């Protein structure tokens, strides 16, 4: 081991790209004096909402029921000199549906259509990348190149001429938060990627997709060689 020391380097390479899909959960709710009436009223609202979702171009495989609820609806009555009491006044029926769209630039219009169709609640959107595999492949290539460059510097600084890769351990992450990498003493081994193409025009509104980050972390073990 003294004549052939080992060097281990940990490399994280991250790529950022705009999301190409978004998911959200929309819900309907109806109140009525009886459970049967509440369910019927909410059923009509849900059917109208689903028709609007399909009319917006959402595919059937991207529409999924998340939950159906029926619960009693109470009114709280204050009683002078007493603790008060609950009075059953009817029932609340609700339904929630998760949808996914790949038409990011029209999210604001989709939200308008959903609320117009009777959606009582909207949660999201949650942005994602439909296929992060190409980004991970590119991140691996860059991480491997950086790892070899850093290990080779350690080797040269200790009188060796090259390194030989012994093992690779990988971890991947996928998120939208910024990552700050510190401590690298090696300049990039390749030219930085060209700037991304300009984003397509989006409808005006409150939705800002930003960018998501796909990163690969490699734990690389090399042997120094003369």
C-alpha cells in the first residue's frame, strides 16, 4: 500500500433545466341537508370538472382520483349560561383528482378553466422532468472526468504519473433547490455547456416554473501508479 497508495474523491455534478411537466390536485365540494343529496351534488360538480380537464387536453392516464369523502356538517350553537352544543345541519361530500400536464406554458389558462368549471380547491403545481435519464447520463460523464482530473492532481503532487479507477459508487438527486459545491481545486475539464434555448412564450399569469436540478454524486476510488 505504501508503494501504490489509493485516493478517494467525491464528486457532485449538477445540471439545471426548466421543467416539462406539472401535477396538481383539484377538488370539489358540495353541502346538502342529506348525505344522498350531498353526494349527488358533488357528483355533478366532479363530472363537470372532469369534462373541463379532458377538454383542456389532459390525457386519461394523467387523471387519477385521489379521494372521496363524506362527512357530517355541524353548526355550533352558543347556549346562554351553558357550554353550547353542536347541531347536525347536513353533510359535506368532496372529491379530489390529481392531474398532470405537459403544457407548462399554458398552466395559468388551465387553472382558470378548472376554477371556472367548479373546482373548489387547487393544490400545486408540482413541477417535474418527465425523463431525467439524459441529464443523469451527461452528469455522470462530467463527474467522471472531474474525478479523474482531481485524482490525477493528487497523484502528480505525490510523485506518481497516473491513476487507475478501482470502484465507483453513485447517488442521484432531483430537486429544485440550489446546490453550492465548494472545495474543488480543479478547473473544469470541458468547456461549459452552451446556454439553454430561450424559453417559449408563456401565457401571462402567476405561475413561474423556474428550473429543476438533476445531480449525480460519485464516490470514486483510484490507485496511484508510476
